[in-house]
């Protein structure tokens, strides 16, 4: 359960209103506009750049609409359709722009050179935060790993170095204010100053450095009078510092160790009545209690809040990964394409060292796509009740090496732990997803990711199977259509030509005028056959060229005009580039509609309209022919 105050604090990052100030857009705070609708991206920016107001642009927003939001920084996806980056970069008063790309596809993605920075998925919070703050011109100390502004605890820890130096300086004042400083004490003071100076320069905390602090404190107290030493301020700073960095137990332990170092002196002073029982008791309790106090301060300042934020960050990491899965898993029309995309998502989202997609065919599950496996071809699942097969009717789970069939264990390599998720669509098993356990501490979130990916891939695999069956039917239908056209057109023309030539051969010599007429008539027969062949070849051209949908359709209709028949009018407005498979599908639809109009409508004019706007395309094919009879239309 996330503490309510933590949730409220994070929510306030999203809703805190701006106050009067000096941002470049005239408002109190710099404004960041997200054109990339990734919830994890927005969460990270709101969390680590609290000085900024984060707004989300509406889906399909144009560059003019984004500029109207007066952004200081625009974070936009290069693959967002339509991407406004190029339009935003035009002009002198343009905002700063960070481009978002998928790390796995970055090498294949065209990124405008004028952008002010690039953010690659999966996001590393520290790098993302530094890039955003740098683009906005925000200064101030940042956390070394997360890139976020320091917390109260981090600021307290950062002051430990100066505090050690100040404590030794106070000890020096006490030394000078007391009796005459001996050469021995001057040497000890110089060594103490040298040590704290080195510790100030070497800021990175470590258990070795904390141990060295405690050892130096023990030596200083033991060499200069124990509980009456002028270096007591340094020992206090050491105990509190270890408590702040290591927690209450280590803080208390450091206090006990420092006191044990001067225990002999304490006993001697107590026996000689230099100190009384009260002073002795206070000394025994002082340093351990200060260490415990520092440890509990670290918990009050940091631990509860960090635990809550860790939960929120983990939840948003899962949300972002699910978002990417649902958005980037292609609606592939080939099972191999779908499997390759699923494996890539496992690599990107889970950072797994090995993964595989097994597809079910005739009751056997075999690898279609994988990486990191020793022998993918020998990984087969036939028994639905044991090993990997036991997951088929269940949900995502962890499978250990000892639970696997020996052959499958050998095929999977040296990995001892696997996350396995079933792929089912409407209760029908489609396959299995396997990922080598990437992080033992994130099994729950990774199982959720893998199961969600399995559900998405199962739908895509079923679509690929359906498409394969439809394609087989379409290929068969196309073969029959070609056979009919060849029979009704070219075959009959060739048969007619053969009969005529046989007739001329049987009747011997004929007059020159008749020969001329026969040749002209047979030439017309050959021309009709040639036109039929050209028409069929034109109908088989279904790919969209580099000219795009509009250019390809214009070339296709121009070829049809050369075949004779009704007048063809092509009207186009706007231009948009869609995915190649979508453009090819629209092109095939236009082909079929125009072909039907030319063959069956008896029309004098066929009008084709292609209207493009934003991410939408409207295709209309009209003719002035006879239309569909009412009886057939009702059917």
C-alpha cells in the first residue's frame, strides 16, 4: 500500500498551479509540452523537474496548436504520426525540441539534425532528467544516478565532508586555547587536517571510508585524552554521519567502537576521580545515541518517501512497457514477423538475456523466433502437463531449470530461471513466451509484462493465421479469375486466329485484295488479345512505388487510359504517407473498384478521388454506369 501522503505529493506534481515568475513564455515556470503520449515519460518529467509545468498536446496536434501553448520545450516522438518536429523547427522563434525514439529502432529512424537533444527508450531517469533540465537551462545540484534535485537527506549527507573539516577546526581552536601545544599534538592536528581534507575531496561514500572515519576517531580520542579529548566534535560528526549513510544499527555500532578505543583511559580517569559516574554514564551513552539519531533521521527524511516513490516508479515502468507493447507490436500479417516483434519487445522492456516465442502447430510447440538460446531448434513442447507445457492453461509463472525436461533444459542453455507466459486467444492456446529471469527482485512486474505481451501476441498470431487462410483463398480465387480471363479473352482470340490461318491454308491461293482484308482482320484479333494481356498485367501490379500512394495510383490509372474504355478522371487533394502495408491495401482496393467499374458498369466515365487529411485518407470510386440491379443489391 502506498502512503496517502506520497500519492498526494506525486499527484501535486501534475496539478500544482504556476505562480508569477520569469519563465521564457511569460509564466512563472517553464512549460514543457509532451507530444509523445507515454505516461511514464510524463511521470518522470513531473517527478524530476518539479520546477516546470508539464502539458500534454492533444492527439494529432499541429505545430501551430503546439506553439499556441507557448512551450519552452517540446518533447515529441519521431515516430508519432503526424510528427510535428519538422514544422516546429522551422522559424526563428521556435521552441527547444527533444526527439523521442525507441532505442532498438534508433539506427533505422530518421532524426532531424536541428533537434536540441534525443531521448531513447527505455528511459534512464538520470539521463532523461539531465537532458530536460539542460534544455530548459535549469541549474542546481542533481543526484548522480537519478539526475533529480537532491532530497533533504542527500543535502545532509553532502554536508558531512565540510562538517568533518569544521569539527577538526573547532578541535584546533580548543587545542590552542588550552595549554601550550606540544610538538606531538601539533603533529596529530596536522594529520587530522590532512585526513579530513582528503575525505572532503573524495566525496563518494563507501563502507571502507566510513570504517576509516571511525578508526581515525578512535585514534584521535585515544591519543589526546579519551572522553576529555578536544577531538570529541570530530567523533560526534563521525557517528552521526555513519548513522545518516548506513542506518541506526551502524551508527550505534560506530559509537560503541569509538568508545571502546578509549575505554582504558575512561577507566583510569574514573578511578583517579577525574570524571564522576554521571559523566562516565553520559559518555558511554553519548556517541551510540548520536549514531542512532543520525540513522533514524535518515529514515524520517528519506526511506518512507523513497519506498513509496519506488513503488510508483515501478508501477509507471510497467505502465510504460505495456503502452509500448500495445503501440509498437505491429499488426503483422506473418507469424514470423509477429514473433520477431515480440522477442524485440522482451529485449527492450525486460532486458532479458535470452527469450523465445514458441508457436503451436498440430499440438507441438516449436521455436519461431529467439535470441540467447543454445539450441532453439531442439526446444519442443509436446506434453501439456509437465515442464513448460504446464503453463499452457495457466498464467505467467517462474519455471526453474530442474522442472524442465532434460532436452529442453539443454536447449535453453545455462539459465536457471525462466519466466514463462501462455499465449491464448479466446481460450485457444497459440503458443508460449519465454524470457530468462532478468531480475529476481522484479518477478511480479515482469510476469505482468510477459503475460500482457502474451495476450497481445496471441491476438496477432491468430490474425496472422486468419490472414494466411484468407490469402490462400484469395490466391485460389485470383488463379480462377486469371484462368477465366485467359479463357474468355486471350485463349479465344488465339483459337480464332488458328482457325482463320487453317482456313486460309486449306483453300490455297486467294486474291491480293482478300489477303489484305484478312490480314487487317487478323491484326485486330491480335491487338485485342494484346490488350487483354496488358490489362491482366496491369491488374497484377499491386505494390506501391517510391512515389507514394498518390503517385502510384496516378501511374496505374494512366496505364488504364491507354487500354481504351471509359474516361478515367483522377482527383487528389492533400498528401500523407502511411505505413507501406496500409498504402498497398488502399491501392489494391482502388484497383478492384476501378476494374469492376470498367468491366461491369458500362460506364462512360470513372472518377477516382483520393482525399488526405492528417492521418486519414478517403478513397472514392464513382461511375455513371448502370449500377447494381436492385435484386442483386438486396442479396
